[in-house]
């Protein structure tokens, strides 16, 4: 398997009035060509920041992003502009990401004009028609405006725009989260199919593990800026090791975890501003011991393909899911 993307010790700290907000804290992983990495975690854990820093829509505070063997963190703005053709993003809200004054075809045409200025008018029209067909939009809607479309079809337009330039890699940042449940599956299926047809590599971000389950090869679980578990999808769903992952899983209806007791998460997600040492999840973890709050718990290899940031797993794995009763 060939690696397409690697991030090494990626940090993104925001300066805020109360101090330093650690949106991404020493995150490292690799993604193979043609595979999908699902990123899950609660709102505010740094998923979007991760996607943006990888594309350098935000500059990293430190760390490296290697794409196709190139260190793109050292690229000049012009080199990065060229690189964006290969690295695209689909956002959550197709209402906000489309220009309401442009027709569907104009929206899809825009990236073609930007990246292929030499392309002839007739070829562009042909390409737009191809792309519309690819994402399941009727040719009759060529001159329609976004407001005439529902959320699902707007997201199809946004996907066509993204794919217009033949990228290799796409960050999908909660692309179905704002859609009606009835159309979520259609868009997910479309994205799975397009990945195969166009040999794409995805980072697929969602706060919802059941969505990630559908599309991912690997899953990374984030908690307050840190990666706490990283493994092949089957491992995450059959053999979740981090108490946080197990809590997320037990909240999904009709998963294996459902038959067991539910792990209810109590307490607020703590602040990523000026974090204390120790495991960020410790304040909410039913298995936490003194050691968890004392030192940083790095993401380490638990078995050859399974990485974990928890020192309590050996004792908790066999244990049933338990309620988070105060100790
Ligand atoms: N531009 C910014 N300035 C300051 N803080 C930010 C900025 N962008 C994101 N954050 C903070 O970084 C953390 C992670 O945000 P985000 O990556 O959007 O999380 P997610 O996508 O997982 O919901 C949050 O605490 C958020 O408030
Ligand atoms: Mg987000």
C-alpha cells in the first residue's frame, strides 16, 4: 500500500483572550492511496481544524504535512495554489458554499476556468455535462440556480465542483450532517461510488460514528485536539479500546455495543484552552486513575495496526460498559 498523505506531529494553537487554545495537539497518521480515513469526535474536538490545516487553509503552528511524498508545509503560496487542484474540500453546508447568483453550471465551471484557463469553451461545456451526470444531476438543471434545489442536490453540485479538477484527495467535512436523514444515505453512497470511480482518497469527518462506519477503511477518534484511537474500521467497531470510543459506540442504536450496558458520558467536554497535563478525557472517564491526570498519554501502538492513547485499557477491556457514576 502506498501512502498518499502523512501528517507528522501536527499542532494548531489559536491565541484567544483566555490563553492558548490547542485545537490540534501533536497529531500524526498516514493514509494510503484510495482509502478513506474517518475522523470522529464531538463538536469542538478539532476535526475541521485538522482538515483545514492539511489543506493549509489554516497554517499549522508546527508539524509537517506530506502529500505524495512532498512536504507541502514548505510550499510557497503559488506552489500551494497549484497543489490545491489535487487536494480539495467538501464542506458541511452546501447552502453557504455555493454562490446564489451563479447557475449550477457556472458554479461547476468556475474551478475549470481557474485551473485550466486554456480549456476551450466547447470542452468546458462537455466537461460540465459529464460532471453533472457523474453526480446524478439532470441535464435539464444546467441553468438552474441553487435556491431551486434542495440540500441533497446542492451538495451534489458542491461535489461536482470539487471533482471538476480531478483531485487525488478530498477532505469531506461533515458533508451529510446538514442534510435530511432521508438524503444522507444517497449522498454517502454517491461519495463511495465516486471514490472508486475516480480513485480518490478521502478524509471523511463526522461527529457521527454510524456515518463514518459506512464509508471508512480506517477510523481516527479525536478528543479535544488529540487523536486517542486510530485503527482499521473493523477494529474500532469490534474491538474499541479507548473508553471514549466505547462511549461513542454505545450511543449508536443497533450496534454490537447496544446489547451491553451503555456508557453514558457525563460532564462537559473540558476546555481546550491552556489544557492541564494528562489525558484530556480523564475528567469524564469512568476508569480514570490518578496516573491519567498526571502525565500526557501518547498515542502508542497497542497491536500492529491499532494505536491507542490510554493507560487503563488492559483493565477496562474485559469490563462491561459501566455508567459513569461518581467514584
Ligand atoms: N479561527 C479560530 N480561532 C480561535 N479558535 C478556533 C478557531 N477555529 C476553531 N477554533 C477552536 O478550535 C477548536 C476546534 O474547532 P473545530 O476544528 O471547528 O472543531 P470540530 O470541527 O471538531 O467541531 C474549538 O474549540 C474551536 O472553538
Ligand atoms: Mg467541524
